[in-house]
C-alpha cells in the first residue's frame, strides 16, 4: 500500500482542483462504460478510479503539473489555490533569485525546467503590492530599495533616479511599486539581499518582475511573451516582455539567454 499511496498529493497536500477534475473524468468514463457496455463494468471502473484518486491524489498522470499550468487563475482561486507565477525561464537562468530561494522549480520532479516564485514569497509580495500606493513612495523608500543613503538619491523624471554613478530607470509606475514592495519583503526574508550592491539589486528586481502574472497597478492579467528582435549590427535576440494592456504599463523587458 505504501508504494501506491502518494503523501505529497494526499491528505493536507491534496490538490482540490486536481481531485475534482479527476473525479469528473472518472464519472464521465464510468458513465460511458455503463451506457455502452455494462452497468457492472461502469460501477467497477468508478470504484477503482475513486480508490486511485484517494490513494494517489489523481487518476490522470501529470494532473498536478497540468492543473497548475493550464487551469485559469479564477478557477484555481475558487479552490483556495494561488496560481503559480512563472516567467517561462529555466531555473538556471534565474541567478540570484535562485540562490536566495525566491525562485524554485515549478515541478519538483523536473528541477531543471521552468522556474516559479516561492509560494510564501509570492503571497507576501502580492500583499505588499496591494498596500503600496505610488503617491506614497518617497526618496527614502527608493534608497532602502537600492541599499544606499537617502541623500545620494536624486530624482530624474517620473520613473528614474540617480544614486552616485548609477542611473536606475523604471519602465512604469507599476514597475516601481512592484520593486518597492518586493524590496521590503526581501529585506525581511533574505540575508543575502542585504549584502547586494545597488547594481545587483536593480538586476535582481528587474528579473523578479518577470514573474508577475498580474499588474501591480490595476490587478489585470499581464500580456507576457517572447519575440525575436533583429538589429542591423548585432545578432538577433530573444526578448521577454511583460505588459499590462489594461493600463498600458510596461513591467519588464529582458533578453532571454540562448540555449542549445
């Protein structure tokens, strides 16, 4: 029995959307067998399917991964599940975020594939975003974010500051809010974050923004994707971008490392 049961998908770890989805599939298949075969066969398949779902958490192989990846956010929230935020990047491409355990494998059984935000960090970040108003962000907040003295930060336009020899420019107010909120959570969570230089902090925050699935300004889903960008004097590059179509806010634009 121990070889059949999967504790990672049952008990307190049971994925309710996965269970419901697989029960629906089991009932549908059993109903077809009962209608076109025999009532006894349909009942037997239904009981066997329920037993498998109870012991293993799901009936169709790969259901937890498929549910997290393809089930709409609204459906996940109906079951009390927070949707995972994945940028589509591989774990090895997430650098400092991986080292700080902010970004983890989307699927523990496939650690070298897609990367997702750690669930606890994602929740804390979203709560901080919701409580951060753009008009309340001050120079001291940006100084804390970059790890510099407040006196060294001077404004340059609506979304840019200069500190020492470093120019930091945000593509939108939404991006600035996301970074200020993330910096507060990182300060409380990661010792490594406190020792990063302003340049590394900017780089880390930019990459972190790629994992947002909803706009920090209006809460609408972001349009995310990659495209090939050609240049007259440089090799073509694959660029990942994240934009809120609803409020026309650009969140991030990143070059995606080329892989074999």
